[in-house]
């Protein structure tokens, strides 16, 4: 997520206010740390959970790119699993995650015709001008009431200011709460991209929803939350869960096995130079996870967890 050398420029540190800083410390090295120490606690205590429960751990290095190479491994492990925990960071208020929007990335490429912008502009067909009008229409598809968002995040095109641009590209992010909403938005995007605004230009639209929607209210997720709340009561922690627009590998696993997300520590400003975690929450989340695993193992023994459909 960060360029090579970022960790050297911004090395890990803990300040006087009890915050730890560094690239990826919140999203999601903090969660991985909590997991490793929770498992170590079980190992050192020689708990029944450690001795008799099979816990499969997947470290995924390409989730920020929508898990193109790890998706099959994650799916295979989820199909073998009783349930799944995702060590993405907690939300800002410490909430766990019980549902996520579907997420997809799309590319719009417009081809035009180059010409000298001063001498013979009439001979050109500006790919940038056509793309710009399509971008405005794409952004207009956002419907905050439905929770569907369309964002053109990058635009590239042209070579020099005195040349009519013969090529332009936009990268588009789509988020939606349901497959039906995502399909409707994709159909609308295809219609917008197929409509030429500048004579002599052509467009090509491609992409897919890589993270399927994880809808709220799945019974398996609700039961995992109950188990986590029980662990929280033992530790004096109020456990809350919310739905969020950000995607994770929980989008994939929730369609296969009951899933709970956001098990990492509290913090803020993911993906930025101001990214941090609250150090105290790292210990709290480690304890919560260790106790959750104990209670989860007992639940598994009696077979009381509903499976995803």
C-alpha cells in the first residue's frame, strides 16, 4: 500500500500519548499482532483450545488490490472452516464489523484522434473531452440513500497541451449493499460509457465486482457476535458491531462460512502518513481474541453455529 522505503522514512514509534505510528500499523499489522499473541497465550497456557482445535491462519499480502492471487486460497480455507475471523482493524469507536458493501474496480478507456490544437483542431477528436463528460455522468450515479457510490478515482490522458488527446483512461470504484444494486449500477455505467459525446471517439468499459456484498443480519455472524459479547462481559468490554462501506476478505468468506470482522485494535487514518493505533487497545483486543477462541471452540463442539447460505 505504501511505496518502497516508506518504513525507513516513517519508522515505527510510540508517542507519550500511547499511540503507535508507522505505515500499516492500523491496517492491519496491529490485528496480525493481536492474533499471534492470542495464539501464543493459548500455546503457553497449553489450553484445550490449543490442543484440540484446528485454527487455520492465512496471511494475505494483496487484499488492498482486491485479493487477486489469494482469493482462491482464502475461499478454500473458508470452505473447510466452521467460521472465520478477520483481523482488519476496529472501527473508530472500537466497533467490530458485521457487514460490508460489495466493491468493484472498473476501467474506462476512450480512444480519439490526435491533431494539432492550434493549427487543425477540427481534425482531432478529444478523448479527454469525451471522458470528462462521461465522468460527470458516472459520479451522478451515486445514491447515498441506497448506499451505492460511484467514484472516478484516477484520470489519465493526453501527451502535451498543444495536441488533441487521442487517449484517456479513468479508474472507477463502485460500492453497493446488494448484488441487485451493484448490477443496476454496472448496467447504468455501461450505458453511460457506450454513449459518445465527441464525434470520432470510441470507448471500452471493463471490470468486475471483486468483493461481493456482505449483507447485514446473517445468523452466523450474529452468533459470533454473541460469543464475542460474552468474552467482552468477562473483560468489562462493551462489544458493538456496525456495517461499513469498506471491503475486506470478509466479503468473500461471509458467503461461505459465518464471519466476524474488525477484530484488530482501535486507531485511525489508515493508508495515510497519520496512521496510528491506540496501544492500550492492542492488549485489549489480544485478550478479547484469546477468550473468544476459547468460547468459539466450545461452540464448535456442540455444533451450535448456523452456516452461511
